[in-house]
C-alpha cells in the first residue's frame, strides 16, 4: 500500500513539473522556450520538438511568415525587407498615326 501511494505521489510530482503546453492551431510553429530550436503543433494540439538551431544561433519567431528562424545572436531583427525589383506597368499611348503603342513604365 505504501509503495502505491509513494508511486502515485511521485508520478503527480513529475506530471506537475513538466506540463505539456497546449497549442491552438495544428501545424503552426514556434521557438522552443529556451530559444535553441523550434517546435510544431501536432494534431493533438501538443507542442512537439521539431529541430535544433546550429551552435551559436538562437531561434526567433517571424510573425509575417508565421515561422521561426535560427539566426546569429547579433542578427538584426526583424529581418530587413527583401528587395524586389520595381514593378513594370504597361500603359498605352497614341502615336502620331493614331495607333496605340505599349509603353513600360517603372513604378
């Protein structure tokens, strides 16, 4: 009897010491609590370990992309906007003969 009581008490202590944090949306990602890796939300809405950052890197979550990223500790955060070439817009004008001519204009 004493053995079952002490075993039950030990299991209760272990369960309270390491609770699994529930997540809201399956297949979403986040950094691990120690920022040394990332985790994914399972279909059972439990966080599951998914990977580790390389030595010397830490995990940072980037909201717009919805994903964690391993970066150096001195990395600028949030990341700079990715350069994209200017959009080309097709406009038209009328030449001297009355025909429409396409002209590309950079925005």
